[in-house]
C-alpha cells in the first residue's frame, strides 16, 4: 500500500477549505495533489468532522482486532 503524505485530519481540513469557497484547482496545487485524489478524498471523508473521524478510526481498530487478530472469533450478523 502506498504511504500517504497527508493525515486524515489534514485531509478533512483541505476538504473544509473547499467547502468554505476555495477552488479545487487552488487547493490541489497548494497541497501537491491531483484533482482525482481530491475527489477520492471527498467521496471518502466528505462531510466528516473530527469527532466522526475519531469514531471511524475506533471502529476500524475494533474491526481489525476482531477479524484480523482473532479470526476464530465468530461474528454475530443479526
């Protein structure tokens, strides 16, 4: 997997700048990203705030622990 240069918090700040009125072209140039990358971020993180990001990270960590580290554990899918 390719290592990212921007943290998820930085990505959210970039997306908030666009919501505040800065153009996508200017943001992409300023942060050294392509417009495709920007729109990929927007589809993944668009509309999130810091609390939602924290909750998402917690859920990912819990999923990783349950599924990857202990695959013998049964999943309750009810």
